[in-house]
């Protein structure tokens, strides 16, 4: 019942009004006063050492766990897992939990300049390269050093052209720095010789994604784990490499009892962990090199025995090209029996027909279930072990082929999800910090996009066009160019050379010749050995902030305290964030080259710390990146709309949402945290560039990848014999980048870089001494990572991680140990055709040599490479440099080397 | 301040005062006019009089209409202490002719007035509002200052609760439903709304935080008389301009978006939609104190308690935070653990839950529910615990577990993943007992092992493994059995026997016998704890293969271990030595009569003649266990017939044939039936646990205290040795198992033989062992469980080492002092440093949780080889527990450890 009439005045209103009048009368004499301005609390807090936390992504693997950095004032004191972060939900592994330990250690405090520098313009080669003692360096003020570098680099560019200057970036740099380094090389210097440590990590997946989907990056999210009906891992020891991911899978398997498959030569912790949950639906393909074949064989079994799991012809015609050729090839050449007999040489029948058929059956069932329920299916992970092959790109394509064939994509709970090693490898890819790439998944040859980026970089379109024509045979080939004298100077940012293969005969000779400018945080790092000018940098957590992108396309902030310190708590006033170092170089080199530096780099130093240091604000660069992303399939421009409409700053949006998954092109998508899945018109993105596959026709591509060792393994022997010529002599040819046909042949037949002397291994009368005497290499050797250590620099300086795994080891099968009389814990030397390293023998999971988690197959050795410089970075004292033994051969498309199949022998010490 | 400004100020004040005075004067005038000349009720009564006239059909009616005087009318209600002037405007409430008229003249709907005489009850008792007021706005309490505004029509029934309760108010036969009319919109009786609301409160777990009628959690405000609260009791300060300031609306908004009404509240959004919201509000409004004097209440409705099965109780008190399916995390702002976590259920005992529910966990949001707290009765708490237990998987049936069917390879995968972090990668022990001890494996029957795996040892670090299927348990057992030594085959024993000289054999056999067998079977085979062997009826009656099998396979679940570690020569020697007492002379002792092989008949005879000694189902007692598969496998019918018929000389077993001395007499056919019954027992899958029950518990108690308590604790609660008074241990361990462990000790552990003559610790005779077992069987679990927690080593070394480990691996989540909730939101794992938790939790619980983690949560396994955050050695984990224990009440941490 509503009142229709309202009395004009009643008692209450009267009182109210009277009161109002009186109050008004009473208030009028008050004169306006002044509000006291509160001091900025943050400043007070810093001064008093108040406790606070900063948001960051973990600096180690690509899983990208939300990590809260705890600080007292501006001193980092610890790491806490972020319980609100959707990736790790408050869980973290031992590395991340102790990521603060190696920060204030062994810090480089001043700019060091090598007294005897290599000078490409005169052809002088330094005699002190390979040493990092104090007496080979001079200290130099920052500005002077900056001037010196700009002068030298500009001279090299003028004399030899832009492409004679190279850069090696890092998957640990912030996205902002990667944007700037790419601008420096491609936009200012005019060089296409830009590579990153991401090249050795992820590019096989990158190029595979491009080949199949037409665009890079996993289309899935971590949340798909908890909907999947089957999960497979290829060349991926997730339990050690990406523990949080493994734990999510293991918890889910424990709850829902889904079948799992791990393809890995070793019985890794992943294999054992899944088996301990349910051994009956946990499968293990103990294969060395046969992944492509087994994937094809699974396809064969599904096509022949479970045809109902194959997507209907209509769907395939609509969404994919090349499937008919794929199906025909599979049916003709990839029955499980054919595959197993072809691979006998490397796999010794460790994988059986029954296993393949059982896996195929699970695969078919899971695919059908997923299709029926609209959720779930097969979810596939692969890791660096899978990417690091001569046919890495084909490996990725083979996985996608099978997923396409069975319709395991474009739906929650299934799909293809590559895992990166570096925490920000995704940015390196997305920012195009690699040869021939532009930011946002486009090649330099795309004129329209090149012009758009040139405009965003504020550099000339014509210059970029010229740069696009330059060639660089990717990371390893770049080193060959260095040896040959084609590459004259290099920048090294947040990375060292020891992740590259063939360090002794290829990489170090190249670096000796070149003029190297290095950004480094540690005083005794491998970079110091070959750097000519070395700038002290401040690192993750200490910097002014920036963003990382982890493996599910989540852009996330990495805040910092804006000051570096050494172990004595002294402030590193000379050190700067890599971003600032890169921006300064852009400015000074651009000026030397006669460009308008102020126009290209309009950023101002707006961040100031209490120690008188001023820094650029990474958010300014981030804004440029977001603007440039518009219209790409990694469009993040929705964040700008959010800022406009809701008044939330760009970084603040990322902090509040715990990251945004690209693409986020509109206000709505950006406000809810981005897009969890891509392709197949999910999320109703009908007209958006990422709604469909990114090939011109909007379809995905099937490509049958073959694996064939030839009759009697003839091709394998031919090619590996040819490969032995490369790296035989230190710093000298022949050059593999000039023999692309050999690489392509190895790739097309899915071969390995080296073949051990298997006859010798099988001869039971031959012992270790005979191998040395006859110069035979009976073992396969694989290099990888160990849980406690990840990169080379940081975890080896962390007290906890070093306590857990303190020294270099080599895993060996118990039978091999017994046969060659090697004892658990014995010190040996592992020798290959190029070099050697020392290690302790670790036999099986009960070895007392920590960590003792994995079991290698017979005839196979395994060592982690992370400890490479843990004993000493100094080459004279270093016994553990495992990448000196690896072979340089690489995938002709992805550029990744095969670190997993090296021929080796063991020598007693 | 200069003078000019002062002057200007003065002028302004004067002007201002003038305006104010004039305004006040005008207002006073206006108010006086309004109050005296135009009151609202006057015009209404005038209109009513008009209606009366129109309606009047006869003279009397017209007269009444004419005589209708304009005045304030009121109901004086002395019993209620109220004066209701509502009828001043609502003039036609009792006049049925006014049904078609609009408010305020219309007739009161329904039959309420027939039962509730207005002269006695008035209006405001049900409708609320201000009885004495004479203006609509005041009477209805529309303005924000009146305490009890008029109730909205749909909520009026909430007033009924003042007088009516229980069945009268709720349920299909409520008195309301008789009086009630059907609501036009919902098509339901409006009284059903309150009932629906009550159900919602019951199901949504509101009482997890709010107290209602003395029971409930204390996180939120009490609800018992929430219906009495006036709008002054509610905070409307966060409402937006224009939103109604009504209690009902406050509730509604609070239920849909609690944070918007009271920022910072822990109250979660209910997620309820419109009709449910109304129901909940109606129910809350009905929660009122009865202000009606007893004289007015004619019916005394029984205030029957709410139904209280475990699931109802859980839903009512726990589900809001822990969610109805036990998944936890129901309230975003509170850290609530999931209760249905397999790993948690496996380590937590019922006592643990009982204790935590009763006392709560201070420094967390978990309130206590015991007396004086949430006021749940013991019985109710037990029911809730039972409800929580039902989330535990049922656990494999021991009967389905069989080593023979297990695949040791598969078992090793399970073992390495689940068992190795406590029992060692090769069963060498660590947090858990060593499992690869030959004497343990020789004694532990499959049944014992299977029950231990499946049911665990509550209160200790051994969790239950109920999520494992029987097949997996079989696999694990098969793997454990691979650690047993390879037993020689019978043919190997025979071959070995032929290869040795007889004298040599007897000499060796004697040495082995004296070292291993004599403790139970007597120096000369005269028997003791074990059977008498030295008898023509025994040794003479059985062949070598019978003896071989008894030695090598033992008698599972009895005190006879499997002596698999003996070599073929040694077994042959023992056999030869035994034969030197009594040669094998198979004598024909009569033959079983023709029988129907009817084991049902056999069972009948068994019960009358054999049960007293051999126990129910042949599980053994004074006499040996008969339903032993190993025994029945090797003994033939003729031998059984001989033993039953003729007895075994020198033992208590007398013959049952006529003319023998047995307590009863059986004819050959009946004996055959008994045999077929025994055979039937052998085929049954269940393997009964042997209980002899022959010892003297009083003597046993003394012996126990003197010999066992220093390691196993005064009441078997455990110490350096494992806990013995564990319910699942005592249920699954046979007397034989315990006896034989005492006799033989356990190789690889500090457990030595306790028997006189052995190189043991004590000088206990076999009979005394029976006494100790009898004593152990008297243990009552619940009182002693909690004591089993004190196993952590409280040395300075352990605590300091534990504090280091804690700081490194635990403090990141649980906070540096285990007080996560007090140290900012960054610490997100449950607080450990609260006395209730530390009181309730056993050391085993802590050990097991650290070692195996909790799947699906952030608590990862820390055990060695478990693939968690880091691999801690068993000592490290034990040290962490020692450190945690320093937080327990009355503990003192040594210097150097964080407190």
C-alpha cells in the first residue's frame, strides 16, 4: 500500500527542519581549515624496515607460480607462495621457496672493462679472454663505459653492417626489456642476429605450433588438468622440472584415477610417482628417440581399431588440411610392429605392441568421452627433453596431429600444452626476440605488421625492411658465424653462453674473437670470462618491476624493491635493472648512429630510490607494448579500456587479477582475466583473429612426420658419420649452418646427432679401459635438469638447493655398473668426442649420491647440466662443464640442439 | 585577524539569527495548524461513515451510520500492556460487509479473528506497528525512528511463534494451515514460508556461526531472538541513498551481498534466490521472545527438538564452512580445510575429530562445540564424527587380499610411492617399523599385513590406506613377501637329507632345534607354548612332507613362524633330529566311517565335542588352531581321523572314539563329518585370528610392567618401541603372532627374545607369555589413545634441528611461530600453534602428515622419495614434530629454538 498524499509538515519533519536550521546557524562561523597531508607511507615503511610483500612470478621454471617476495624495508628476506594465484594456489617447490637465497651473493658492483679488449675493427683478439681475475679488468664509471660501448658498436655497424652485431637475450628478462632489446637490435642497429636462451628451450614447440595452428603458444590452461580424462607427458620429467604442475596432475589422478602416459628414456620420478598412484593405468614408453614413431603408431591403432574415436571426415575437412595424406602415410608405415622393429637399435624393444595398443585404447576412450560430455579428453604436456631434438619441430607437430585427428582441442580439459624452462620464455617468443621475428607472433616478412611495429618503435619503416632481408642461422649458427668472423660483436643480457652446445670447440672460440658487452649480476659468472665490457645488473626482485608470461599465456607482474645489495648489505649504486641498461644502450647507440634517440626512447626516469638512484618506469614500456598488441592474436588492448573505464592502472590490473591470459582484446575479457583457451571459436570469438587457426584459410595443418633409420640403419650411420666432422677442431670449420641439407635430412628422417659404438657396448669382453684405448664411445649420454637446480647461476648459489644436490653426478644403470665394475659414488670422467667432465656415479634410486630419483635404461647415462659452473666458473678449475661435451647439430627450423643423445664413454679417475 | 573582518563577521551573525528566528516562528505556526485542524483519521472516519451509509440496507444500519461519531477509538489490552488505536482508521476489520472495500476499511481476511478475539489480543501483537499512534505514518512505523514497523503481509505469520511452537507452527498439520489462506502469487500457504525458512537454516549451516536456542557457533551474532531486534539494532550506514531502511530489506541485502552491508564480515553470500530469501527472512523474523502472557496462550505446542541424525547435524553446524560435501572452503574469507580428504581421514582418529570439535582451535576460526561453547552434546558430536567418517573410503575387504594374486612389480610401485618414505626404500624402517626383518615376515600372516595396511594404526604414524583396492594391497603384500628368504623346496630337502650322514644330521638338527624350536616346543619336544612333538601319535603319524611344510611355511596367524631362512640341509637335519625321537610309523587306526560328507552335521559335532578347546570356527584356544590353511593343506584325512579318534598321547587331546577317554564319543561316521567340517573351514576365505584366552591377566600385567613397559609404554602407548594398545593392532594380531614375537624377537630391531634360555632380555616362560597376552587383551583403547602421541624425542638436539627444519620448510605457510592467522594473511596454512590442536593430535598424525602430505591441498609430501617440496629424512621429520611439541602446553623450548 503506497501513500498517495504526503502531509507538508508533521511533527517529525518540523523538528527535523528546525534542527536543520539551528545546525546551519551553528555551523556557519566555521572557517574552512586545511587538511594535513599524510606522508607517503611507503617511504616511511622503507626507512623503518617495515615488513611487506611484493607480487612476483617465480624466477625459475615456466609454470609461473605466484610468489610473494617478503621484504623488510627494501631488503628481500623470503618467498611465500601466493595462495590466491590460480596456478599454484599456495603451493611451491623448493627452488621457488628459496629463490631469495642466491640474491645477495657474490655480486658484481662496478662496471668492469677488459684491459685487453678484442677489437673487431682492427682485428685484434684479446689474449685474456677466458680469464676473469681482477687484474684483467679496469673499473670504469658507468657513463664512460656506456660511451665506450656506443662508440665501439657504432663503429662496428658502420664498418661491417648491422648484422655483424648480435644479441643473446633471456627468458628471464622482463617482457619490457625484451621489447627494448629487440628494438635495439632490429630497430636501431639494424641487425637480425638476435637470439635468446629460449632458443635452446622452447623453439621446437614454437615452430611446431606455427606449422600446425599458425600461431605460437599453448591453447590451453592449467585448469584443464582438473577436467582431463587422460594426461600424457612427452620428454617431460614434470616431477622434477615443473613440480607444481606434476602435483596438480598427481592429485587429480589420485582423485579420478585417469590413465597417464610418460614417454621418457628414464624411469623418472614422474613415471614412478604416477605408478605409485595406480601402476595399472600408468604407462611408460622408455624411448630414446622414438616419440614420433610411437605417436604415429597410436594414430595407427586408433585408425584401425578405434575408428569411432577419429573425428568425422566432415569436421576434418572443415577444420584441417593435409589429413588425408597423414592418414594414408600412417596406415602404410606406422603399425606398432613396424615401428618397434625400426627402432630396435635405439629402443631395444623397451616399448611393446601391447603398451602402444593399451595407450591407444585409453586415448580413444578419453577422446570419445570428452567429445560426448563436452569437457575433457586427452591433455598432452611436453617438455624440453622433447624439444631438444634434431626433429623437435616434428615432435610437436606429431603431437598436434594426433590431437587434431581425435578432436582433442578447443574444449575444456584437453589439448596440447608445451612447458617452458624459463619463467618468461613466452615473452621472448611473443616479443619476437629471435631471428626474423616481430613482436606478437609475426615474421619480419609480414610487411603490414612490420610497418605497424616500426611505427610503435618510432623507427623508420625502410630500415626495418632492410633488416628483414638479413639472415642469421639461429643461436648455434650465430656462434659459427662468430668463429668465422662474420659476427663481430655481441650483447649478452641476463644469460651466459654455457647453455649452448659444444662450448669448448664452438662457443668459446667465437666469443674470444668478438667484442662482447655483458650485463651480469654475479662477479664470478661465466659471462665474466668473455665479456669485454661488463655492466653490473640488479636482478629479479631487486629491480623496478616488469612482467613475465608463463606457460598458460598469463601475463603477471614481477614487482621489485628497486635496489640491489651485495652480501655485506652494501647498496649497489652502480648496478641497474636490465631494462635501464638496455634503454641506455638504445639511446647512446641511436645517437651515435645519427638517429633521433629522444624520439625513439621517450621514457623518463620516474622511479627514485632512497639511495639517489633513478630508474625508468617499466610500466611506461608496458603501455607501449599493450598498445602495439592491438589487432594481433595476442591482443591485450582490453587492459587499456579497463584502465580508462575503471581507473585501474595496467600493472595494478595484473596484480588484482593475478595475471591476465592473452588474448584480452576487450574490456570484458580483460576485466575477467583474459582467455583461458584459444581456437575453435571458443568463448564466442567469431570475428577475432584467434577464433580460428591462424593460417590464411583458418584451418589447422596436418603434416605426417616420418622417422626412418633406413635399411639396416644405413641413413642413421651415414648422417651421424657426417656429423662427427663438426666440432672436431677447436674454433675451425666446417660450418654446419652452411650445410642445411644435412640438418634437413637428419630432421626428415628423425635421426640423432651421434651414434654410440653399440657393437663395442654389446661385446661383453670389452671393458672401460678398452674403450679409451680404442677410442670408442659405447654409451648414450643425455643432459637435462635436476629438481633442485634449474638455471645455472642462481640455484647453485642457494644454500638450501646446494645442500640438497651438491655435486655433479652421472646416472648409470645397475647392470652397466656391475658389468664395468663401477661402484655407486665412484668418481669418473665422462668423455665425448669433444670434451669431458667429471661426476660421481649414481646407480638407481637407492644410490647414496643425491638425488637418486631416476633409473636410466641400460647403455644410457644422464647428467644434469645445471651444476655446470657450481664448482667454479673458472675454466682452469671447472670440472663439471657438461655442455662442453654436447654436439652442435640443430633442428633446421627450430634451431634447438639435441642434448639427449650424445655418444660417450666413462673413464676412471 | 584584523578588525574589519571581525565587523563583517558580526553583521553576518546578526542577519543569520534573524532568518533563523523567522523560520522557527513560521514552522511553529504551521505545526499547530496541522496538528489540530487537519488530522488524518478524521477524514478517514468521514469516508467510512459514508461507506456505512451506502452499505446500509435497513433502518438500523442507516441509524448506526448516522450515529457514527468521529473520534479516536482504541482497544485497551491490559494483559499485553498495550493500547491499540488501529481501529480508529481500520474501522471495518470486524465487519464482514467491508470485504470489498479498500484499506483501511476492509474486513480482516482469514479466520484469525474468530480464534484471536481482537478485544483480547488487539492488532499490534501480530501486525506490529505503533498502537497508540493516530497518524498512518507513525502507526505503521514507516519512519526510521519507530522500533517496530508494521510487518509486511507475507511476514505476518512470523508473529505466530510468540505463542505457538513446534508442531503447531511447522508441519503439514500446523494450526496455521487450518486458518491460513493460500497465497495468490506462490499458490502455497503463506505459513509454509516460515517452515521453508527453518529448513534453510538447518541445511545451509547458518548455525555453524550463529547460536540458535543455545546451540551454534560463535563467529556470528546470536539468532535466538533476532526477530525481536528493531531496526536500531541494524547498521544501515552502508546502504545507498534511496534504499529502504527496513529490517527485512537489510536481511535480504545481507543474504545476497553481506560485504556490502557489513564490510569486512566473514559471512558468505547465501546464493539464495527470491522465494527462498523470503522464507529465510520470515523464519528469522519469527525468532522472537514470547511477550504474550501465559493467560493468552491456550495451546502449549510441544517444542520438539529438531531431528538430529549425523548428516542433519553436520549440515546444520558444519556445512557452511566445510561445505555440504566436505570439500571445505565454503566461506572464502575463512580458511576451512576439506574434511573428505582421503589423506586426512587416513591419519586422523575419531578421537582427534571429537577433541577438535569439542574444543575448537583457538587462533583459528574453528569454534568449540562442547559444553559452554557450541553446546552440542557428546552424542551429537559423536554423530558428526561418524558423518565425517563416512567420507572415508570403505577400504578393501581383507578377504579379497591375497599375496598369491599380487604382482610384486606393481606392488613395488605402490610401495615406493606410498610406504617407502616411512618404512624405507627397502623396508629398512625409518618413521615406520622395519618391514624387511626376516622374523617379522616369517610371523606376520597375510591377514595381519593386509589389515594393517587397510586399517592402519590409528593414533600412530601409520595411516589407513582405505582408498587402495584389494588388488593393490595384494600387490603390496606380494612385494613385501619378496623380501623373505627363498625357502628350500621339499625335493631339495629330501635330496639334501640323502646326501648327509644320519649322525651328522642329528647333530646339526639338534643344534638348530635347541636354538630355535625348544623355547616353544620344549627341550625334548615335550611341548610348552607350542605343541608337544615328541609323541608317537604326532611324529609317528605324519610324514616328512608334513613336518617340512610346518617348518617352512609355519602356521600363519599362530605362534609358529615360517622358517624360510633355513637351508635345505638344515631343514633335513631338523627333520632327522625329530625322527630320532619318534620314527615314522604309519599305523592304521581305523578308518572314517561312511558319511554324507555333510559339514553342517560336522559343525554340530564340532560344537559339542571340539569347540571348548579349539575355539569358534577352529580358530584355536587351549587347543591349537585348526582352521589354519597351512595345516589343513598338508594333513590328510587318515591322520586327522587318527588324532580325533585316538587322541594324541601326552597332550590334552583325548580320543573321541568309543573306549577312548574323550569327553564325548563320536562314531567313525561322525568323525568323518567333523573332518569334512574342518575341510570346509580350510576352504573358507576368512582366516580367523587365534585367541587363546588362557593366560592370567593379573600376572601378565605385572610381567608386562617389568619387562615390556620401558619400550612399549606403561599402557602399551608406545615409546621407543611401537604402540601396542592400538585397536587395529590388537584386533588384527593373533595371540600367536604376539607370542612368537616375544619368543623369537624381531631381527633388525631392538626387540630381543624375552624367553628364558634364549639370549634374550628377560626370563619369561612360555606360560607367562600367555599371561602377558591376556593382559594386553584387556586394554581399552579410547582412554589410552591420546597418550600415544608422546613419542617425539624431546632432546635439545632434536628440537633445535627441528626448529631449523621448520623455519626452512614449514614457516612459509604456517607462519614462523605456527600462528598463521595472527601474522597477516600471507600465511595461509592452518595454525599449528594452538593448544587444542596440539592436544588432540598424536605424534603419529603429525609424522604421517608431514611425510605423505595431503593431496589436493597445498600440503605436499616431505617424506624421502615422495617427490614433494623436498625429501626430508625420517630423523628430520621426527625433529620437526619434536619442535612442534615445544608449543604444547607446559613445554619449554631450549635456547636456540624459536618459540
